[in-house]
């Protein structure tokens, strides 16, 4: 088990070094940072002095090693547009993105797994057909269109929920949250539903397909022949064997929720990292773009590492192989 975790940690470090190389190449070769940091009246001597002070004249390997060292410490330089440390900007925006992603993931799991189980066990029922129709709409409609439709119905016509912003937030240490205020919860509902709908339908369809396949397997038939109760067969034997592919997709989709919250944050003007990244692209703010790339890769690596460990916990065959 420890060897398996150590092997995955080594692979994670290699992935992060590769992503850091890509981010550094973008930071180093997309435009001249000196041009973005100084004005038109700056002399060539001042530009050369600033270039030397920032270490831009050092060899590529030295600059890359410095970038990796600074990134490991959370230092990504100064934003060209806002003239602030990128780490401060991320610290301000990260709570909003993680809060939205966490609530969306919980919604997707809390509704997707039970709906998938129900549609597998009662696949000819009217409610199961309604769930399948909802899942088809959730997969087919683009995220921005779902967000706009929700704003049109619940914000413009019914006036029940706000259409943009995060509402009132409370600072707890260095973390800000809107989960403890009424306006914060109201502002979170529409973007969370928008972000969770696709993931929920995907999880529901995956659980349903895996559950149907497991229920047709020989060991389930043998369990029925032994006279075991249907509830025990469905929720102990079938559901447990369904969880391995579900854990895979859920882990990947959780990373996708964090990475691709950009569209939802743009539609609802949610003050998170996705909106910051869109603004950085429009102004070619390379330090912010590089920091976003490295941070999202870090989230994916951590989530995949947790998924690999859950594999070993859920599947006894993997525990034997790891030994």
C-alpha cells in the first residue's frame, strides 16, 4: 500500500513538473513582460536594468528552476493588469471557486447516484423515464444556455433569486464564505445548479449502466438462487461493485468542475478564479494565466491521487496487486 502511494506521488510530481514547464514557457515566450510592466517613456537603460533585476537574462534552466521554486512557495509574480501579487489575487478568488465547486459536486453526487440506482432498479417506471429525459437535456444543453435559462426564469420572471454576484460573505480567518448568510446562499443556488446539472446526469447514467451490467452477472444470479433478500443483493453486492468506475468518473469530474467553472462564473459574474482567468486572457496577463494553469493541474493531481487510493480501498484485487 505504501509503495503504491509512493509510486503515485512520484508520478504526480512528474506531472506537476511538466505542467510547470508548460506554464513557464508561456510565461517566458508569450510576449515581453518588460513591455507590459513599463511605460512608453522608459529608457532602454532602465529596461535593461529591470530585465537584469528580474533575472530574465539568466539561462532557461536557471529561470525554470526559479519558477518551480517560487511556484512551490505560492509565488507567481506580479499581475500585469492589477499590479498586485498573483498569490494575493488567488487568495481572494479561490474561496469563491472552491465553494461553488464543492456545493456543485455534492449536489451532483447526492442526486446523481440515487437517481442512477432508481432508474436501474425501476427502469420501466414513469419516474425513471422522467429522470432519463432530464439527463438527456442535462447532457445536451450547453452550460451557458442552462445558466441563462435559469436566470431568465428564476431571476427575471419570478424574481426569486439574484442573477449575479456572490451575495454577502463572512470572513473566517483567511477564508470567505457565503454559506452562512442568507444572500450568500441565495446567490449560490443558480450557479451551483448550472454547474452540477451536467455532472449529475453523467453520474446518473454511469451508475445506471454499471448497475444494470452488474445485476446481469453470474454472482448476482447465484446470490438470488441462495435466497438472499433483494435489498441486500442490490445495495451490498451490486452497488459495491458499481463504485469502482463511478469513483473514477466522479474524481475526474470533480477536477473538471473546478477547472471548467469558468463559463458558469462568467455567466453569473461569480467572483472566482474562472472570472479572473477570463479577465487575464483579455488583457494578456501572463502571470495570472500561468498561476491558474499550475493551480488547476495541482487540483487534478491531488484528486487523481485520492481516486487511486480509493481504488485500493474499494477493490480487494488491487490490494493484492499492490502487495
